[in-house]
C-alpha cells in the first residue's frame, strides 16, 4: 500500500477523465443511440392493475396491425422458467396472475416505435381483480393474501430465509439486549417510514439484440453488470453462456438501477423469434412504474442509554418492501441489518431485517442500498435521545462512535477508523455550536459504510507504440471510476500518462469477468485487479529490458515511459522499443490480474439469513445540513451542506469530490421531494414532472472535505467512494429541520405540507398548555 507521503506522478492528481472529449462533442454512444439495418422496435404491454388473475388475453387484433412482426406472451415461454439473482421467482411475462401495476404481459416487435404503441392499444385483456398489499406491514398480517403461493418451489440461495410473504429475513444478535434494557437509565422507542424513489438517471433503459449465424444471441445495452445479465439470460433463453454475448454501451446514469434485467430479455427473445435485430428504449412512464426503485421501509428502533449518554443496547426491526418479486431485496435487507447499529459501539444489539413482497414494482438496488432508509431512522432517533437527555448532538456521537479495534455488529474487528476526524471537521466547518436565527436549524449525522465484494479481472496489453490497452469486464457508469481512477492506477504503475491508456470494458465475450459497477467497488476491486495486471506487465517489461540493457532486473526502474538502469540512468530503453521487439520475439506483453476481497473473520453465531454479514474495508462519514424554514408555508430550503468522507486515498480528488457532491444532491431530493406516489397499488405520478427531482436552483454549494485514512487492501490505500455520499442527507436534513422547528418528522419525504402541519400542531399544543 502506498500512502499520500510517497511521491506519485499520476495517482492522487486532478486529471481529466478519458471519456470527456467524446461526451462533450456528442460522439459518445449510449444505448439509446443503437441502430442496425432492418431494425425492429419493441414495445411491452403492461398490467393496468396491481394484482389480479388474467381471465382472457387476446393479441389477435394487435398481431394483425400493419407493421407488427410478432408478439410474444407467456405462452411462448416454458412455464418452469423463472429468473432472479438470489431467488428465482420472477417471470418474463405474467402467465396467470399479475402482481404489480406495470408488470409485463406481452412484447411486440414492430417496424417503428409508433406502430408498436398503436398495436398496444389493440391488445384485449380481462382481469379478475384481487386484494392489494400496499406495504410491508400489510403483507405480514395473518390474513394477508400470499402473493407467491408456490414460493417453496422457487430455487434460491440456501442462505436466504424465506416464508409466506417474506423473501428475506436477516437476524443479528449480540450481547444480551433484554438485560441491557432492564439496566439502562432510559429506553427510547420510535417508528419511521420511508418511501419508494426512482434512481433518476437521465438515460432510460435501452438495448438491442440480434442473432448471429451460429445462433449466438448478441445483446448491447446500457447495463451496469454485463456478466450478471448474462447469467439471467442463460436461464431465460435456455442457452449456455457461451452462446450469449452481452456488452455494455455508454451508460447515461445507473446508480444501481441498471444492474438487473430491463430490456435485454425482451429484445433477445424477439430477435430470436423474428430473425431481425430488435431495439427497446423505455419511455419515462415505464421507468417510473416498472423499473427497479429503492425499497420503501418501515423501521422500528429501540435504544437503551445511560444518563451520561452511553448507548448500551439497541433493538431494531426493519421491513423493506421488496415489491412483487425478490430482486435485490434479500441482499439489501442483509445490509440493513448491519447498518441499524450505526457507526457506534453498542455492545448489545438485536435486529430483524425483512424483505417483504408487496403489490408494487419489483425493487432493486439504488446507490447505498438500505442505507438512506436506515440511517434516516437511527440518526433521527439519536437526535431525539440527545434532546431528551440534554446532551450535545456532536458530543453523543463522539462519545459512542467506533474506534480502532472495536467490534462490528457481527463481531468483526473494525480497523482504520476515521469517524472522530470526520465528526470534528464537519461540526467545526458548519458551526454546529453557533447561534442561529429562528426557523433556521443545523443537523448532523454519521455513518459507517462498506464496499461490495465479488471478483474483478483485468488484462493490460502493451502496444508497439508504447501505449497500453486496459481490458476489463468492469464498466464505467459515469462516476469516472474507470476512466479516471483505474486508468490512473495503470498509468502510475507503468510510468506513462493517463492519456496513453486505452480502455476495452464490459463485454462478456472480449473482457474477463467482473462483478459489476455496484457497491462502490469499481476503483477498489477493478483498481486492484488492474494494478496487479500492470505489475505483471511491468515484470515482463523488465525481463526484456534486462536482456537489452545487459542489466540485472533488480537494478531496473520505470519512469516517463523509459526503463533505465538505476545506477546509470543514461542506459535506458523506451517502452515502445520493448513492445515492438516483443511483438516479434516472444509475443506481446500482456499482464494479467485478478482480485477478490479476502473473507473477513466474524462470529458466525451472531447472524442468520445474511448474504452480507461484514463491512468490507469500511469507510466513515459525517454530514451536516443547515436549513431555513418558511413558517407560513413549511418550505424547507437547504442553505449549507458540509460532507466529510473517508476515501482512504483520493486516486483523483476531483472525482472523489464530484461523487460526494452528486450523492448529496440525490440525497437532498430523497429527503425533501422525490417520491413514487402509489394509491391502491397504482402509480399516480409516472413522469419526471411530478416526481420532483431537485434542480441546481434547489441545492446549495456542497462543501466537501476529503479524509484519508488508508485502507490496508485498496489500491494505494483507496476505499469505496461512490455510494456513501447519498446515505446521510435524509438524516442530516431531518435533524436540521427538527432543530429549526422543534419537531422531528418521522416519515419521508419531509415535504412542506408535513413541516407546516408539524409547526401548527406544536403551536396548538403550546396554546393548549398555556390555556
């Protein structure tokens, strides 16, 4: 591991991203740009009700419409085919039942999108409507209908605990919670609710497929996880993975929402049936009612505290609404179980975290899965405790915050802890202890976060002109993790400029495996694999240079595209000469590298049903908000926002700060305005106008503080960066609003209506008490 003190020439520098020129000139290819001769267009007929039995489906009129080439339904798919990452419970087309508003029932291939849209109107369907489960608490009632009566027949990961309407149940139990509650000076309990939100990416899901002469199905799409899509397609198409090729186009934003199938299976099936290329571009309405939004949640928190503010026990129950199918929710409830303890050393801890079927869109991953919901609840809860005990809100966090050597919720040893530094820097910068006007408030929140695991592989090939090609299954999704971070790592290792690095990424036929752009893992995992590959290439370079320069390998050094004798620097040879020589003598230089996070030790007896039982090389974070409330309308304006993030080592400070800024902006939207609004299972606002994402006029300048507490395993000490910024804004803003009006809001989003109601109710109570 290299720390900041060691001189570097490329890593740690504020360099431009490699994909910048193509993007600013409009030459960058996104999924929406895909085209091919003879192209057909896909449109999907979706359910207009949230739950019901299909009594009759008639596609004959639509199939006869001029320009329609084929229509596929459940009758075209073997009844035993189901797909999913952890539980195979999802179908391509609803067969007998629909379970959410927007569920696919049929897919049309037509000459144009317009023809497909007209044909959709001609499909006839009759439903027998069934009772709707509107939320996870309803799903757990004894009289709730089973959304999947055959759940026991579904194949799934054996570690996932499933029963009735529960598609994942993680428990963690350490210490003796009941005894600790009995001995605590105070016990506090709260209930919180959060809502469903879309990831808000600008480019809707898009993809295209064709079938080659040998039967290989080729798909290009805006996916974050080509190899994950490959596995699901193999199940659906009943083909070996060698007969399917998935490549990722440029991705116009993903944030976790494009990890799962969206367009790929439809275009693949239709291309195979028609023998022509087929493209599918979702419209915004489809995105808002049938994508993979963040789960709604109900969170119960109970905490035991001593008079001096020492937290001795916590018990939590979290209900995540998975939607109609499991999706990623069994993993997400596992992560939530870890997070409910917060960034604090709480010796007695018990949590039940459940993923629960509902009659809503199938939920998926969204940047920092489970964290925005969980931290909103526990950090708001902690602020209420501080108020009741008359303890400073910064002090209570410092007092209980994790330190080096403390144990995590499942018994792992927590290392390289920088929590106290982030708390101090943020509280000082925003002036937590400074006076403020009426209806102005400041709130603070802290967190521990993790990076996703999974393996990454990379090749580094030296070209005969001295440039390098990095080949990896990892995918750039707009964060700069590959086009800045990983490219800088390779350039640093090989003594070249970042502009000398060429990229080939995200193609299941031409790049080695990668677990996908998810979980803040790309710079950490792909960076490590690429660094190992670059070091392997460097070793080969030195062997050849040793022969050419007649110098022992151990005396060679590499800098500024030259290999030279450390004892006689004028005796040197440039990379281009070495590469050109190797093309004809011994073959090209190709370095190979792979990396997977080594398992972290933990107490297996503390946890059950978890797919994510430890923090992988955790990072630490503190954020604070200053808000102003209009007492006449309840409108909340965020005036200042400060974020301190432990990045381990900033491979590219601009990239890290950009992720911090973008994540906070998304978090502000989640906290205050964004919501997929359901009524009786139907989405009422399937458009971006009524979804109310914040604009640049709605957010302040985000003040960023980079904290570098190097990881023991990340490249150059780096830790995951991309997800953590979004996990605390709801909590920090919630606490700031409460500081301004004296009332905590227990359900997100914190809209003007809720704030005004809270102000009026408080005033009414005061008036009643005075009377």
